[in-house]
C-alpha cells in the first residue's frame, strides 16, 4: 500500500508510471521518504552471524540431523539438535567450550609428538623421494627418445626425397617410428599428468597432525576448529558424548601411530627407528604393499607395516 504511486496522483501501467488526473492524497516528499525507508535493510529479518566455531560439523546421534549453534544469555554459545525430526528425543545442549575440549581429545588420536613426527617424516622422505626422482628421470629419458625419433623421421624423409631410400621401405619405417613416437608421447603424458607433489602433500599432512598434538595452551579454539574441518569425516553427538571419525589419510595415520607407539614401547625409540631405516633395503615396493586383509585406502604404507604385521 505504501508503495502505490496512485496516492501521489500517478498511475502505474505495466511498469510505466503516468501522471493521473486525480488529486494526490499524500505529500510527494513524505511518499519519497517512505520509499527510502523500504530500501534500508530490515534487521529483524536478517539472520545474525554469530561466528560459531563448528557450524555444519556435528550431527545428532539419534535422528542424524544437524546440530545447530545458538547464542544464549551472557553471550555463551551452545549447540543442540535442530529437531528437524520433531520426534527426536535428543535434548542435549553442549557449550562451545565443551565441544572444543572434546575435539582436542579426539585430535590427540592423530597427534604426532616430536619423536613420531620425525620418524614418519623420515620414512615418507625415503619412500617418496625416489619416486619423484624416478618421474624426473623417466621424463628426461622419454623426451630424449622422442627427439631422436623425430630426427630419424626427418632424415628418412630427406633420404626418400633424394632417392637414397626406396619409397616402400620409407613407408614401412615411417609407420614403425610413428607408432613408437605415439607410444612415447602417451608415456610422457602419463608422467606429466601424474601427481608428483605427493611428498610435499604428505609433509603438509604430517605438519597438520603435528599441530594437533600441541597442548591446549598453544592450540587456540579457532585452530582446533580449523584442524577438525580438515580431518573429520563425521562427528556425532549422543548422550553428551562426541564421536569423531577421521577421513583418509588421517584414519590410516591414527592406526600407524598406534603401531609406532606399540613398537617404541616394546623395543625403544632408537631400535625402532633403526629397524625402519634398515628395512629400506627390502625395496620400495614393500612400502606400497599393504598387509593382507587391510581395509585402508591410503596410497602409501609406511615402514612399520612390515614391522607391525606379525605374518610378514
């Protein structure tokens, strides 16, 4: 009603405003001020951004729907089931501080202390360093062979033009070298498209796990939220308990850490580390082969697969 121009003596016809013959009943200045008021944001209809730490992460362990955050009295933030399913009986409220404390405890499962961090880092560098070198050497070799094929094809063409090489022989040789050239180009494409940054990626993952092991005094709540977002697969709340499942490769790292701690407890850090280093002589293929019955999806198995596998 307050936006209708008919009250100021005008008419709107299909979006075009015409001056009417009827008198206005509202002052034009007042009408224009009303239109400006409509342009302002209606704050009551805008969802306030409270900058919650864990939006979209938690699910209700009863109905499976999201846990949502809300700001209560004294500026405290609590998370509860959104009750999208009205029949859900989960009435649990968890404060953001309680959630942060729970997530800290779960991050310890993938947290690498200084000794294990250096141990895995060394193993990763040994395992993947040679693979990067292999890619570079193969790329260089293939490029050399491609250039050699091109030179031979060029020379054969000139010999055929100068009647040094018979036409039929030239056609047969040309076809053979073109097949070889296509094969080499396909191999080169595979090496170029391969992810050769897995060593850098692996080290970044280890650094993330190393940060996860920091004490609460050094790891702020904002950092806990950041790490959780990068490592979690699912997080559910039931009976005020938070259950976290890690995504790969962090689920594998959690199990490797258990194996490492078990080995260190049994034979000591120095001997365990020496066993890993000496196992390098068994060949790179062993670092890629997972034990039978393993359900891990990681692309790389670290050295203590062989140490932790009683059947090996």
